[in-house]
C-alpha cells in the first residue's frame, strides 16, 4: 500500500487527512494518508526512514520554510517563493537509506486559482497580507504575478510591511484586498481575529481567509457586516491538495 502524509505541529484539525481518506475510498485507490505530528523538523528523517512506503508529504505550519535545507531538489517556483508545502519522495529499490526529496509549492496554485475570479481590476490594485509565514510567501508571489501591489502586515516593524497599529482609513482605502495568512481565528479560538479597523471596510473590499475551520471566521464575519466580498481557504486547500496528488503520481 502506498503511503502519503502530512508533517506539521500541531495537527489536531488537519484538512488533508480527511480529504485524501475520502478520495482514496471514493476512487478505490490502494493508499493511506497519515498525520506525522513532529515537534522538530529534524524528525523528518525518522518519518521517511521508518515509513518505507511513504511516497509524498504535505508540509504545514511551522515547517514550510524550515524543511528546505532537508531537500535534495526544489523547483524553481518553490525556490522563488521561498517555501515548500509538498514533497515528492523518490526511493532507490532495496536501499532504505537512500531517498531523494523534491520540494514544490502548491499553495501558490491553490490560492491563485481560488482568488482570481474574485479580483476586480479597477478596485483591487493593492493587497494587505496578514502574517509573514510560509503561506504568506505563496500569496505574495501570486500577487506579484497578477500585477497586484502588496504589503505585509505584522506585529513587528519592517521596510516591506505595516504594523497592525499603522492601519487606518487611508491605508484601507488604498489596499482593497486583505488576506489573512495567520492562524488567528482557527478553531477552537473562533472569537479571535486580526486587529484591523474593520469600520473602514466597504463593499469594494475583498477579504480572503486562509483559515477554513470555522467556515466563517470572525475576520470574515466582521467584513461581511461591512458588505465586503469574502472567501475562506477551503477551496484553496482542495486545489493545492489535488495539485500535490498530481505531483506524487506523475511518472
């Protein structure tokens, strides 16, 4: 039986394991998908060595950047983004200690395909990216490729970012897309949300939350009350998972 899996920490509410279990059952695929909750990225070696049927991994928080030094190859796209969320494992038959790890980024594919139909070129020329982790790098690259200006929003100051305290009506009038790439608002912390001046949002704004559990986060609910266009990360996750499956199963 072929094995695929997910590395990250914590993994209590993983989308991927449920998605792939249902896919394998529905399509009669002889495979399993396992969660590997590891507290240190160094444990990736144990995961690969002790699971000899493992052919592919998804990577989630907090390892999308930390995993890169462990890879033998990385695609130009993932190298440009600076984060990896999908790994293909190539093994040498009969030699359990030899394997080749190739890193990809399918977050980019999932995000761009999911948000692009919602973009209105006249209104949506600039974006705020909340958070600076691995997922935010794929979002940043997607905006670069769509010719949409962007700035990070973080708790710490930097030349390429605003702090949450900086945000005001003038900034929100200029940046009409807001993407939450942080875990704020994820179950069970459903009454938390990014610290934004939500009163300045309008019907021209587009709010996109990479969080998918709950379906409607407090971030999205506050935007909805102001009449924004909004979307959660469920479709992005499905699209990136399908792209990962294509990578794992390509010859």
